[in-house]
C-alpha cells in the first residue's frame, strides 16, 4: 500500500507541476496577446489621426478653391455689369416692379 501512496503522491506532484506550467504558459500567452492588441490599437489610432489630418487639409484646400472660384465669378459679374449698366438697371427695375406688384396684390 505504501507503494500505491507513493505513486499517488508522485502523480499528484506531477499534476501540480503540470498545472503550474500550464498556468505560466497561459499567463505568458495572455501577456503576449495583450501586448499585441495594445500595439495594434496604437497603430490604428495613429492611422486615424493621420487620415483625419489629411481630410482636414483636403477640406481646407477645397474651401479655399471654392472661395477663389466664387471671387472670380463675382469679379466677372461685376465686370460684366460695368460693361452693360443698362442691362443691370433693367434687371433691377424688373425686380422692383415684381415686388411692387406683389405688394399691391396683397393689399387687395
């Protein structure tokens, strides 16, 4: 019986050692996975920050281009109006006439 107890004790010690080794291995793997996840999250955050910066620059450039284009159109319209003042006066007169007509219709 003593031999059986010794064998059982040895088996228990071996099982404890194996369990400890497995726990250490699992702990190491969990640490590796956590480190990899942290690195990936850092990379993703940096990429998102870079993309946001690029998009902000693109939006700024687009807004500047639109402002320039609007200025060019306004300049062209002003130049055209200076060339043809009668046309501008006719357009203003037409608008005034339409507004007056509408006001008179409302009073009825």
